[in-house]
C-alpha cells in the first residue's frame, strides 16, 4: 500500500494546487453568503474527487492481473496517453498566459459568485473536481495506480481517502480556517486570490508538465 500512496501523491498534489478552484473558494469566502456557499463548495469538491477516483479505480481493476515482473502493455499505453494529454494541457496553459502588462483573464462565472447559493456552490465544486479535464486526467492516473495494485478493499478505501484528503486540502483549509477566524483571514485570502489569479497559467503549466513527464515515465517503465 505504501508504494501506491507514493505513486498517487504527486497526482493528489496536482489536484490540490489547481488555482481556479482555490480562487473560487476564496471568492465565496469573501462573499455575503460565505459560510453557506463555501461549505457547499467544499462538499461538492470532496465528493467529486471521491467519485472520479473511485470510478477510475474500478475501471482499472478490470485490467487482467499479471506477474508483477512482467510487462503491462495495457496499463503502459493508458499511462502514455494520460501523460501526453497532460503535456498538451501544459502547452496550452503556457501559451495562454497573460503577457507583460496584461490582466489575467478569469472565467466569467466567477463574476457571479456573490449570487451563488448552496446547491449551486455544491454543483460547482463537484464540476470543478470531477469534470474539469485537468483534474479528471489526474484522477484517472491515480485510479489506474490504485486499481492495478490489486489491494484489499479496506486498503483501497484508505488510499482513496488519503488521495482525497491531500487533493482537497487547499480548499478544505481556507474554508475551515474561515469558519473559525473569519475576520483575521479576509485580508490574507484576498491577497492570495490576487496572486493566484495573476500566476494561474504559469502554475498550471509547470504542474502539468512535471506530472505529465512523470506519467510518461511510468508508462515507459510498464512495458
């Protein structure tokens, strides 16, 4: 189980460091309905991660078991495809970064955060974690590692829980912190939101590049 956790750790961090959901959570924390919408967003974010990883884990478990020392061509091809897709996303993010003097463009739906209620925040959190292409590719990679390891059910549940906790941490910590000490966190959260908005494309490009290269390395090693 320890080796599987080591394999999925970079992927969990890749989900955790995604700037857009962190910015969305911060905007909700700075909105008039902060306590209601932020909790809804957090629940949707966590549920989406669990669903995505669980689905890919179940699909990966269908791959026929083989000798641990033998080549795994099916797994290798899937990993190579996932790695290539991550690299393409990295190139897209890098090319889309704002030029010197330009304001970073954020999704238009963020302008309506103040009008979001609990159900909408819940759905938004789920979509950003379970349907977002970048996070979906990382969840697929994690699910492939977990499902291919043929772990007992209890260990699979534990590994998915660890992945979820790490992947959700960057949304979980601000929300819990705000619920405990709202007044102290307003200024730091606003400053963090501004920095993430400015550096979003560069952060994601570097992150996707590193994880994509790692995934391709895994694929080559599986042959």
